């Protein structure tokens, strides 16, 4: 979910670091959840409702993301 929109990193600073080479995450040391929102950036992007992704299987069951 971290790449769902190209502007995500402009809006959210999660405080952790991810090393793609070793596939490890170093936790943040900020208080609480350690997430900081850039409210000025948030104002630039309006909400867009996404269509739920549903899959209908042959046995009539539904897979809902």
C-alpha cells in the first residue's frame, strides 16, 4: 500500500526506514505511531472513491479486497 499513489511520500512521513537490499525495516523512534502528516500537501489532493475489487469464483463465492 505504500505506492498506491505517486504523491504519498509528499503527504506522509512514517518515520521508519526500509532497506530494499536486505528487505529489512528499521522502526521509527517517534512517539505514538510515529506518523506525521503534511497538512499543506493533503489539501492539494481531493478524495477519490475507489471501486472495490471483487472477484466472483466459479462456486459463487466472492473475493473482496
